[in-house]
């Protein structure tokens, strides 16, 4: 994207000037419907002047001048949705890798070249509001939340399942461990399982989300909390089969089995 990156400010100065003129004579901006928003990435010119409200991830270092800040984002965290953003704020506190919510208006699409010399047409958004957010809010919101608050204690180690959040592509299990014993307790996220009917689900990794993790080696007197990530739970109930062990090998820890209704 080097060529695109270098010419963005030159191209977008005029866009910010146009935004200023529009703000002097405000007009009603009709937001895109969900279907229209999908179509906009195939033909952005058709939706010029319409309103958008979406999430995206910045994938290059923002460009700035005295007029504003210029961003390239993957809208909806989709690599096929390269989107150009201009906002009248040269001091906007964002950087490469940030996840943002964008509210603004569709402008005439940007046409240029990518770093390989190929032609590129991308939607151009004049933003009226940009705010930083997180992966969960933007790309994996819960569609169902089950408050669990179940606790199992063994040998002065308490394991609590606080709640379960089911999103479209994943399930987040919120776990807390209290080590009230006199020995270190080990709990490895990759060793935990969920069972729905006759199907076993293993934990998954999502490094991009940066969810809090349960610590693996828990010293005496320490509490730790975090998220166990699974594929999407689909069913009436789930059994969480959670395992840990103590440095005192004379103690026999059974699996911490939680039977949880999902409906």
C-alpha cells in the first residue's frame, strides 16, 4: 500500500474542505441499510452522501497534516474491505492496529494504485466521529449471555465459572481461580474441554482479540481471572471439563465438571 499511503493527504485535503462546507449547511444524511452497506463495497459511487456507522481496524500508520488525520482500515476486520477515512482532527489519538468505530458520510470513491502498481478503488468516508474500541465490542459482540456463577472447590482451590458469552463465531467462558492452598496450582487453558451432547470442543486461540488469560501457574494466595475461548456453543446444555493440578502430588484433583444449561 505504499503508493496509496503517500498520496492520501494530497487527495484528501479537498475532501476535508468539502466537509467543512457541508457542515455550514447541514443536510439530512440518510444512513445506509445493512444491505446497502454490503453493496457499497462493490459500487461506492452509488452511495455518495449516505451515512455509515461501522467498525474497522487500522492497518497502516495514520497520515496527518494541519487539516486532519487520514486512515486506511479494514472495515469489519475484512481484508477485502479496504476503506479510506478522513477526519478533521490532526491530533486524533489513533495508531496502526487500533480498532475503531467510524461514523461519517460516503464520499466519491478513492481511485489510485497499490504498492504493486495495480489499480485500486476504495470507499472514502468523511468521518464526523471516530472512537477507539476493542475486538469484542467491534467484531465479536455477545448475542447471548448466560450468568453461571457456579463454584467447585477441591483441596482449598476454588474454580468459578462466572458467565458464558456466545457470539456468532466464538464462545467466551469467564473463569476465576482462587488458590487458597499452600502450594502452587497449575491450570493450562489449552487443556480444557467443553462437551455438547457427544461432541468435544477444544479451546481456541485468538491473538488478535487480546482477551485476558487465566494464569497458568498460580502461587498460594493468588486469584486469577480470564477467558477460555471455544467455538460457538450450539445446544441446550454444555459440560465444561476443566483440569488442574497441584505441586503437592499427594493431592488427587478430579476434573472440575460444570453442567450448565444454555437455554
